[in-house]
């Protein structure tokens, strides 16, 4: 009887622990882009983080919805990966070089982020928008 209770507690604590350690959260973020190729590129970039469970970019709304393990990664790091492949978003601006290397159909109208950009922002690098 005692062992059954003990193993029951053990099972319960493992169950609770695994539930606590995997904190699935989600966010929506504005991400610039144009076409189906952009959609693939944006979603691939988000999913390159293995702690991202799902990523879906809406072409009509220009909004990326991500669900991720909040104990291992965060919105900032995911959106940085998205900017690194050329897509400006609400937290980061892609480098001019990467943007210019996108296919012509993917070169979305760039939002004017000049006011938000750091003064000495290097256009060869991803820039965090303040
Ligand atoms: Cu595109």
C-alpha cells in the first residue's frame, strides 16, 4: 500500500514538474513582408529556434503568431532571427544588405524606422528598434 502511494506521488510530481518547465506562451508581432516566399522565409526563421512550437505569418495582416517555450526562449530572440533573414518587424530592423538581397517580389515597402533606430546603427547589421 505504502509503495503504491509513494509511486503515485512520484508520478504526480514528475507530471507537475514537466508541466512547469515547459511554459508554452504565444505572441503576435507585426512583421513586414509581401508574398508566399516571404511567408516561408519568416516562418522558417522563427522555427529555426527549436523552442518554437508553431509559427504562422498572415500575408494579409502582416502579423506573425508564434507559440514557444517561454522557459527557453523569448520574443526578442525570435524576432531577431526574423530580422536576420531580411524582415523588418516591431522590434528589429533588418540590415540593408540582407534586405537588398531579397528577391524583388519580396522587397516590401519599408516602414520608416529612422526615428526608432539607434543613432550609430550599422546598416550592415540587424538593428534593435527602441
Ligand atoms: Cu516574398
